[in-house]
C-alpha cells in the first residue's frame, strides 16, 4: 500500500468513527471518558478492565505515561481522563498518528494526550523519559517481544511501573497461534529477562467480548477486509471460544 493510500485509509477510519459516534450521541451521551463509544478501541476488550489495571496503584495523577502501541488512542484517552495524567500514544505509522490526533482534538484532550509514530523496538525517546509505561492488548503486534520490552525498560524511569494487558494464548489450535500470542507464564519470564522486577499476574474475566454499540456500522463503513475490523473480529472470537484469555501483568524497573 502506498503512503497516500495508507493515509486515505486511516482518514476514512477516523472520519467513520467521528460520524458514527456523533449519530449515537443523538440518542444519549457517550459513556464517561469514552467519547467515541469504544469504536476507536483496536482490540475491543472492556475498557473497564484497563481501568482496573491502572487503579491498582501503579499510575498516579500528574505523571507522564507512554501508551506503547496506543494506536488511535482509545485507551490513552480513557485512562488520562480517568486518572488526570498526561500520556503519549505511539502509532505504527504517521497516518495512524494523524488520525489519533484528530480524534483526541475532537475529544478536547489534545492538551493531555499526544500521538507519535514510532517503531516500538526503536523508540525516539530518551532513557527514563516516562514515569510509567502501558502496553494494552497489542504486545504481539509490536515486533519481537524481547526488543519491545527492552525499549519499554529503557524509557521507563527507575522505580516506574510497566503495566501489560496481554491476550494470553490458551490453545495451540487457535487461528491466532503463531502471531505472537503466548501463555502468560512465557510473558512473565520475558519481563524478568528485560530486567523488570516484582512481576505480578492477574487474570481478567471477560463475560461478554461483544463488539459494542455501533461497531457493525463501522464494519459497514470500512468493510470486512479492513485490517482493524479483521483483528477485532479475531480477538473477539478467540476470547469467546476460550482460545485467548485476558491477563494483566505489572512489573517495576529497579
């Protein structure tokens, strides 16, 4: 795909999210800290689960957080709105970052949330630049996990925490096997090898991995072949059929 095509694709995603969210808002206001009715949330996992991770006492007000692989910024906007911190979300490409900025500006959070296109294995940030780092549902897609976690460690200040919400593989027969999803015990060992300490694991129960209000309208606007649509469908199916499970891990840079 050319750069112009990629930019057009991301612009179409952003415009569709805004248009459908505006339509949904006519029937009632959007949920707190979710101005786009979760249509901007790449994985579709419950954002309340992300809040549970943050409210475990590891992220605090007036700190600056890196949402590594934050994409369009749904999790970033949600957590900054709830916690009061500022955050930078990394995107896979410049076009995705531009779409994320547009959505953040629409949500009037551009003073609090920043978007940067960045390779997760070679981040353009100084060492110890962030008080905390989040990696939420996206670690398998960011590149070799050892390199990603090494970079997360590097940009995390000493004493700061890494919060990972991970989709843990429960069956080698899953269609998602071989795409970077692993058992959480493997992920725990990777965190330790990266130099992080005090690794704590917590399973998250997901009773309904539904796509949420308005998602079918996004599918109609973007098409079943759209990359974001395909990924969200696959994750939803994996959780529903028990081949993926949502797990949260926290660790600290000593």
